[in-house]
C-alpha cells in the first residue's frame, strides 16, 4: 500500500483511484461496507482520510477519543487490500474549503479520483455544508462517480465509532469486536518502563496510550502480534491498562506480558488485541499480594484464550 500525505504533486500511478472517503476511526463493519463498495468500481482501491482527525483540530481540548492512531489505521487498511492511502493533512486550509472547492481542488485536480464512495451520513466542506446529495451533484459536473452506502447495524443500532468507544469504556471488548468485525487493537512502539514487572518475574512490554480513547482501566486477556524486528510472531498474553496505583500517580499506559516469550522488544512495534476484560485496576496491600494477583490474572487469561 502506498501512503500519500498531500493532494498535490502525485505521480500518475497514484491518480484515478476509486476511493472510499471518511475518517475510518476503528475501521468498523460500517466502514468495511464503504470500502468494499469502493472496491467494486473497477479502479485501484484508495482511501481518502485525514490526519489529524478533524475533531482534534476543532476541539483540541477534548479528552482523547481516537480508537486507533494513524499507524494502526494504515496497518488495518493494508490488510484489507487498499492500494493507495491518501492521508490528507487536516488544518486551516482543508477546513476552509467549501464543498465545491474540496471536490474541484482536492478530489479532481489533486487526486484525480474516478469514483467516490461514502456512508449515507457523510458530510464535508467548510461548516459541514456538503452532504451526499451535494457530492452527487459535484460528481456529475466534475466527472467522477458517487456511491452512498447505507448505514450498517443490528438490532436497530447503527455501528459507529461512538458505540464502540462506549463498549470499550464499559469493559465490553467482545461487543466492540462484534461492531468492528475484528478485535480492538492498540498498536505502537514498545518503550522503556520502570522494569518492575521484570523484577517481579513478570516482564512486560510497555506502550503509551497518548491521544487514544481509554478502554476501561484494568486487566485483559490479549492476543499480541510483534510487527517488527527479528521476533515477528503472534502469541497470547495478559495486559494491564492503567495508571499503576501501587506506585504513585502515572500516565495511563499498557503493560503486556507475552506468554512463553523471551526476548528484547524495546523499539519494536506491537499490535495488542483486547479479548476479554478480567478485572478492574486495584491497589494492593503489598507487592507480594500484587505478584500473586498477576499470577492469577495470567492463569485466568490463559483459560479465556484457550476457549476464545
């Protein structure tokens, strides 16, 4: 998959795609329907999305809400067979374009799209002034096709990033998985921590949660993919997501113990899939009680994953 981070100066090979357009936060089953519809247009498959997420620009002081960072989104799109990812820089220039200017200058003059597929609730342009009807009219006048895909859901509820955030915040990763069509995954680089887990006999790979929506703090059964480095593999594990209340006030992070693994993962990138919430984060009376609980958590995680 080729990643393009501007809409100008693209090579001829990057133009003419059939694109699915949206924020694609989480890439849930509704997003998948839009992507699959775009695939049917008989041209190279592309994604038009924005970085940072427009909500981060318009509400910079809001709590972190993203389900996935740009790296995780790109990894998931590559797995879906996307050929071109147009990750457009969202700022004052893009935010200030009218729907007509966006279609003319970005989609046609810049990307040279042949077809655009969106969800039925898609809006775009300055002040969100454009909708599907606007896009169809612009497609007819500017020479690209438009497909609008009905919203996807079950039981009277549309699948949405908002509903997935709620499920994760309530400790329901399996419900999130049902809407996503895949496990909710946290991806990123393994950083140096305080190495207490190693001292306790439970070494962990530590990952930041910067700018990501926080699932319910606590302990999870997880599956792990090592995406880079010499130890690329898939394995199971147990993870603690939280602020480590035993050791003062800390920024939230993810600490993952990989079962039956011995190696150095510092600087490598992991993809950690949340399978099941096991318990809330807690402060224990002593370090030994904590160590005993970690052992019990690991046993419970192994049992859950054996039946997953």
